[in-house]
C-alpha cells in the first residue's frame, strides 16, 4: 500500500547551512498498518511526512501509494490518496467558514468542482451523524464558524475531515502536541477509534514515548534522517519506555537526550 524507496532530501545544499534531512529512507507499509514515529528534533519525522505529501520535491527516490508512483505529482495532485492532520489546530480548517461548509469542502477533496448546491440534505444528515460520534456536541452547531471552536474541537473536526473520504494513507503530524493533556488524550482516543474502525493505513508522529508504545501495531524511530528502529508485533507490545531508550542508545550509539522525549 505504501512503498518509500531510498528517499533523500538535503536542504540548503553546498552551503554552510546544509542539512541532510532524509538519508536513504526506505519503508513498506501494508494495508491497515498503524505506525507511530518517534525521534528527537531534526530526526526527519516531519520531513518524511512532507515528502510523502508532496510539500516539496525530494532529491532522489520514489513514493508509491496504492501502486501509484506519485513521486512527480504535486501536493494537490496527491490529495485523493492522502489525509493529514497537523500540529497546529488552525491549519486543518477554514476559520471563517461554518462547520458544515468545512465538511463539505473535505467531502469534495480531490474531486472536480462544478455549479451545484454546496450541501445536499443527505450530506447534512451524514455530517450530523459523524459529528455525533465525536461526543463534543458539534452536531448541533453545524452553522457555527470554526474560528469560535476550541483547539481540541478544531483538531477533532480536522481529524474527521481528513478521514471523511477514507484516504489510502492518513498522516498525523504531532496532532495533539498543541493541546492540553486531557484534550490530547480525547483526540488520541478518537484517532485510534477512527483508524481502527476504518482500517486506515496511518503514520503518526509523536514525541511521547508512552503514546508511541500504546498506539499502533508498529513503531519506527528516526535519527539524523534515517530509520534506526522498526519494531512490530509482540516485540512492540512488550516495550517499555526504558526499553525504547536503551534500544535508541544501541542503534544510534548515543543517549536519548531530547528533553521533550524524556519528559513524556
């Protein structure tokens, strides 16, 4: 379902600010895989998600989604295959538009546009039912502007929008990092529920080791643009935070000293 073949990306090449962000990353994901990704700041996690999404061209390698080589396609051309939720709750929605209008836009993601009613009656009923599953009371606020919602409500709505058309691959880029602990847990549980019920192939970047261990069927750790750990199945189920730190030390030859990772 997803094949990354020897991805390479260097920012500011041949300058004093040169940064090798991806150093020959290869990865295969099967349908239904839920992969959590951890690593220190600058390890290449978000860069890898951006390479998959087509935010900018890679220097070398291939990105293949559901058998389609999308390496040369732009970000909007990859939209039919992908759903994405960012760290900033403001990025996934249009603040000046209503909740129902945001959902209608998400429903038409990757489709050709024409002159027809913006939201049909069946669509309205569908959106109300989907919003009710969030347990946030948003199903009774369809005409509210998204800008008045809390960060947690916006992130839950963004998650719903990103999965409305059942993408081939869902990208979650530290999507709970800007939320308070209680709200973050709520959004994580919603994410896990949607991913599990729809068997969505997912990559979730997080700095929280406990969350990386608790969710998904596979865990990947990155360091200096490379994948240094890939743990799945029973091995992942048995992991502890201390095990993970020890594994990092063995794989990278250094101690895991990222404050955010340690504090989590």
